[in-house]
């Protein structure tokens, strides 16, 4: 059984929503990302999305765009991201890891090679936000070959396509909470609750909600409606806010500590996130 399925089954039994943080890998360094993966796991993350830096993202807001630019200046590639997953496994990260990448990086690197390496690095799922479901057959075939879940995005504007998308998904369905790009928000799509109910009716898979969720209050709201909640920009913003500390060997540990403290405040110290 894929580790995502095992985790979701356990969480459903305990009636708890999954906490799924996102990191841009290589921002500000691969070493820092590895340390943060361990801190996220220790803080209570149930899965982690590994963001592949990309120069032309369609779904990412300014916070993640800036993080991607910093990682790209370090020449971090999709192969580096997959390699970091392997190092994370060796360092003790045991929760599911999900590759969040645009299509061009994996196409350029070679789909067969990418998925082989993902399997060897124990990556459990992949999200490709700019790949329409109608054009996803090659990626889904590689996912099937290597027992990696193909996790599609559905948005409130995709209502007429929800069933078609859900039928080709595995692992879980990633529901976009609001229109536009990622980023911290005070308001979400006005019909988001009805949309999540529609997605729930269209699939037996767990549903996860993301895009813009950045506070304990927002998390608690969505955790009642979905099986998992993604927190991305809020965490990536903290990495950016601590760049000066993270880039100085003498203050590096302090920078990691500041981000760890933010995560602990965000998710609390109870067994349930936030």
C-alpha cells in the first residue's frame, strides 16, 4: 500500500485532518530544506509537499515565486529535489513525500528517468498543476508503473469536470480553496463549502484543500470540511524572513529555530494540528 493511503486511513480512523506543509526545495539551500523537513515532521506534519523551483509558475503567488528564484540561483533542479528526498529518507523522514512540480522540468529531465528516481527516493505522490487531465496519460502511466499517486488539482471553476478529474486521480484530490495563485488570504471563494461537498460526492478518495491557508483559524475551518489541509506560502514566507540568519553559518541554527518556533505556534503542541 502506498504510504499516502496508509496515512489517510490512519487519520480517518482518528478523525483528524492531515497537516500538509509545502517547502520550496533549495530555498535558501538544500541543507536548510533538509533540516526543515525534519523539523516539520517533528512538529506534526503528516505529509510534505516538495516544491520544485520553476522560473515560470502559473499557480504560485509572489512568496513562492521569490523562493523559486532564490533556489534557481543555486541551480536547484528537479533531479536535485528528488535527490534531497532520498537524503531525507536516510536522515529519518518517514512520512509521505509529494513532488510538486510543473510539467516542463520533468519533461526536460525525461519522464522515465524522473519517475525511476522518484521511486528510488521513496516519493509517494506527484502534483503537476499545469498539466490538464486530458493530457496526463503519460504521467499517469509512469505513476502506475512505479506505484506513485497522481494527485490532480480541482478548482471551483472546474465543477463540470470534477467527476472526470476524480476518476483519474489516486491518493487524494487537491481542492483549490480560491481562484488565482497561491498566497496568504483573508477571504476564500464564497462558495467553497458547497464546492468541497460536490468533490466529496464525486469520489471515494480523500479530499485535501490548499491555496492561501495561513492561520490557525483558517486551518480549523477547513479541517472540518476536508481530510487534509495544505499550508504553503505562510511557511515559505518565514524562510524568506529568516534568510539573513540562514545564509550565515554563525546564525544558521538560530534561523532554523525561528522557523521551527513559527511552525510550533502555527500547529500547536496538541496531537492535532493547530
